[in-house]
C-alpha cells in the first residue's frame, strides 16, 4: 500500500512521517564509525579487480588513519578536498576519512578532461586532490591552469616519486583506534559533507552541496536493503547514485562489490553470478543493454532480489522484461541530486505506469509554472519538492541556487507530471525536453514507450528538431542498432504513424546509430543526441512532410 497522503486543503502530498532510524544530528563520519564498529569481522567490501577485501574493522581503521594523518599534515575541519577516482579499493577510506575530519569532499568524474576538471577545481579550490595514475597528468594540468598548489595523492596503483594514500594509512602514535572519537560536527544540517554534481544530461553540471544531516536521512530510503545483501553499482562516487551506494551500503551493513571496469552486460552478469549479488542499482540504459545482451539467456540473475532502476525514464516494458530475469522486484526510483537521491519509489507499492509514492520525509506539490497555481490529483504541472533538510545550494553559484527554489522554498524539479488518485507520481517529461509541434506539447518518453512496445527496441531517444522556418519542433527518434531485430528506419516511422496521433508522427525522421553519447553513470545525454539528430536531419531526407 502506498503510504503517501494528499492534503486537499494545502494541495500538497506527503511521504511517511515515521521517526528516523539514524541520528540526523550526528556527523556522518561519527555515524559511519559507529556502524562499522558493530560488526568488525564482517566483509564489507570486495574489489572484483584485484580481490582486495576489507572487513568493517579494516575500513574503520583505514578511515581513522586517513583523517588523523591529514591532521598531521596541517589540514583541518572545513578544508576542501577533491576526489577524482574510479571505484577502487582505497576510495572508501578516503571518503570516510574526509567525513571524519569534517572536510567537505568534492567528487569529480575520473573521465573528465582537463577543461572540465579546471572548471570545477577552479570553483571549489581544494587543498588536497586524490586521483589515480591514469588521470594524474590531466589533474596536474588542470590544477596548474587554476593556479592551485593542491597536494596530489594517488589511490589504487602506485607510481614512483608520487605520493600515495598508503602514506596516510599508517597508524598514528597516541591514537587509540578502538575508542576513537571523531571531530564533532556542531551544525550537521548546515555543514557541507559532500559536493556532488548534477546529472549533466541536459547541460553543464553544477556542484550540489549536501549536508551531513541530508545524507544521513537519505541513506534510509533505499528499499529494504539489509546486512545480508550484496550490493552492486557501477557508478563512481562522482554521481549521487555511486556516492549513496557507498554510504548507504555501509550504514545498512550490506556487502559492496566494487570494480574499476566500466559497465558492460558481460561484466555485470559475471559479477552477479560470482558473488550472488542480491541488490543492484542501475540506470535503465544499463538494464536495456543487459536485456539485449546476446548471452543473457545463459546468465543466472536469480540471486537478485531487488533491482533499483532510475535516473531517466523507465518504461513498463523494460520493467516487465527485467522482472522475468530475476527472483525479486524491479523497483523504480525517481529523484534529484539536489534531494540527495530519491524523491519517490515504487516500493513497497509495486505498480506499473508510475514512479511510486514519496519517500520518508518528502513533500511534493504540482504547480502550473505559468500561474504558480497549485494543482490537484490528475492535473499536470511542474513537480516541486520540499525535504526536511534542504540542499545547501550550488557551490559558488548564487544565481542558480536562487533559481532552484520557488518563493515558498520548494525545489523546482523542472519535470512535468501529476499524482493520481492513489498518490502515485507519474512523470510526463522534463520541462526542457518537451517537444512543441504546432502548439501541441509532446512528451518524448510517451513516444518512446509506444515505439518500444511496438518494435521491441529498448534503446532509443526521442528529441525535437527545431524547424525555425515554420516556428515549430519536429519529433525525431535516434535508435541504437539491434542486430537481432529485422527493422528499418522507415519501418519505425510507419509504426509511429500507425500507433500515434498525427501530431506525434516522426516528422524529424528516424536515425540508427552504433552508440549513444552517455554520461559516466550510464544516462543518455539528450542534449547531445538532439544535436546529432539535427545534423542527421540536415544531411538526410527523412521523406516526410512538415
């Protein structure tokens, strides 16, 4: 049963208001150390790359040593740190060590080029940067461009002549680790613990500042994960999904499987079978790749009891197909980086066609963006959220921070949707992605859902191509080639004409590609796909009329 409720007087929806399990008035580092101390001999982390395995006791001790050795080097509470790394075995100690010290941690994408790194490093100005050997030169060049004299410390592989995290993992004289008391965070609700980046699917990422309290309460939201679970997520901690997997997995006592390998269906199948993975966190693009994998029928995915899928539109067809492959539930989650992760989940009320009810402590309203009028059940408008702990803003970007909230302090999601009579949220589309054809407003995800159902193709992206001459947008679809399906571009165009109303026909054409431009967390970059489709349209006669 969906625990979300609707207040007709205020036209707002509320998630469960149950008491918190974790103390949101504590510092995150303090809480992590307390939890790790409870089951010292339990294996908490296994690196699939090199077999390095750490127990809760080992991660706790390593984290304390990082914090204390940073203090010995002169770093203190409030000093900015940055980490630019894949999911290698040293990451947990560095992240938790910074949290223990009270040093805000800026998590950056390990695949960033020099220009992108410069942009964020020049903004946050960290005093220490943790990276890997493969991106060391890029990091150093970006620091030089930003005129930053930050200390650079390697994780994972060592390199002669370059400082490595092992220098921070030495036991500090006089520190009794068993009875260690970390730095007290006086105001955990306002002190930034981490700066993660917004998704970057529609434009340049921004640094989202989240507090200790915010992260602690969000860690309770992820379904029914428990200490018996084995958890897998390919996202690096640059993404809120990757960061929350590390923190949330530790706080609930789950065993985490990590890898520095990029996602592939073959790698996922191998890891799930090898470690009997019980819980996965994946964007829908990874699930669709898995389902289209030529050897998927030979893979045993029956150990998975909870597959959390989110980050972009998740079709019912995708959910149904994945559900057949596992021995548990496919749970759709919808959220925002600014909310620290999840806003809604289709758990415990598993229902198709929606993204579920609000998570604990979350409130929502639906607003007409033109009139600011609050709307009721079944009425479509912009979705706005209010959480018990607001995000602290975009680092160094006061203008964007102000624009993120409405006049009443609610976060503007930029997504269009509605709540049904059962208090389940339905996403129509992102406000920026809405296609406007001859005054009709068209949802790309609606067209995608119909075409996926009719053709069996899961990897596609519908965008609008600007027709400046006629002052309108032309719906177009870019499709990832699927050798197993005997279908042409013209077949897909005709399928749209047969199954969709006239104004939703693919007047911008249909185009096959070998791969999609993806964010490192596995989301399709719609903005880039839109530019691709525009070029295809200019150089290709789609043989349709506008």
